[in-house]
């Protein structure tokens, strides 16, 4: 038996209508004093529009309770929330709706920075440490693109989604200003990093194949079920020129320095080993394979006299 969808009536006292990534939306509130706080939580680079909304969200006070309620298309998303929690839920649900409905872009849950014009993508859902690692990468010299979504175009290039980075803390989220060193245009994907934080983790990255890179992105792609063929084509193009690694990580600052060094190295093998103790290992199935004969023997540079 399917449980009935719960609906909570929310009187409308005011509304904001806008669009982001060609998706028109409307947010309704039961108290106009909520509108400034709602405006601050709208998607990056939104603008006002008169178009009919593709999605409608509501934020209001629950009858007979001190809590607040958030609805999406008339369906209950969350209830009995504090003011701050309600705004967090509203922001998350609106951004997710835009990510699902945007065309032709493909939204992937990922932190994104660029180094030397190529993007580092850290796919993962909330709670995996994306934002902490992205902030460490920016502090180490990378250019900020997003802490939540990698926005891919048809060619697999990533575009900025410059929302304010937010870190989960007890009781809600801690929000930070958008970094000054932020991206302005599209960038090709250079490195995909499948990782999550663990206090006891040792950084021992393993190289990913092109197929494994696509799977790592696909597992975090918002419209994967709605547009499977289109999504796979875009992810394949994104992975075509990218390298990928997988490892649990410890301290974000140390990992960030290793990733930036790896991105700046043309040879991801021997040079990456100098970027961080342990370097990048080949997958186990290739660990004992012979060295590619096409590369020829290693040669030492001639000594200067």
C-alpha cells in the first residue's frame, strides 16, 4: 500500500518568481517579511522572469506549531523546522529542482575548482567532505567554481555554479562568502577525484579507468534517470580527456596540495609520486603488467660539463 502524499495548506502573502539555467521557478511565503531571506537563498545567477514557473515551492509557518514547513509542488518536503533549517531546506530543494529540470546542462553533485585552466571534480553527496576539500583547494591556489554542482554542457565542459560554500555543522549549516578567486567561463575536466573524509584514512590514490570515471560521475548525476542516453554521452565527453583517482582522505589541506601538484603534472605516474607520499597507484589488475614499450627506456639527462 502506497502512503498518501501529505499536503499542508500554506496561505500565500507574497512570492518571488525567477529563473536560473532556463528553469522558471516561484517561491511563495505566508509572511512577506520572509522574502529578503528567501532572495538570499535563490540559485546563483538567477534573474527575475514573467515566465510561468516550472516548479513552485512554498515556505510558511505550520498551523498550531512554532515550526515552519517547506513544500515542493504542493507536496511536503519537511516540517517542524526552525527558521534557519527551513531556509536551508528551501535552498536545497530549489537548487535540486533546477538541477533536475535544466536543459541541456547536466548537473552532477560535485565540488569543482580549476587549476591552470582545467577542472578538478570531486563528486559526492552531502556529508562526504566536498566543501571542506574545495575550500582547502581554493586556499592552496585553485579557482573556485562550486561546492555543490558541476554544471556540464553538451561537450562535457564544466561551468561555474558560484553559490556560497556551506559546511554542515551541528544544528544546521555554516555559510561562507563566495571566494574572490572564482571561475568565469567553461573549463575542460582534467581530474576526477572519488574520495571521502575519514580521520584515520591514509592517502593512497588508485588510478581510475575512463569507464570508472564515468560511473563515479553517473552515481552523482541529478538527471541520470530522466535523460539516461543524453547524460551518458555528456559524461563520456567529460571523462574523455580526464584522469581519475580514488582514495579516502585525511586532512583536507594536505590532500589539496597533492591534487594541485597532480593536476599540474603532465605525467600522472612518476611525477605524481613526488606530489604526495604513496603517489598514484595503477589499479591492482595492472600492477604487475609490463611497462609500455612504446615509451622506450628511461633516459637520464646528460650531465653538464
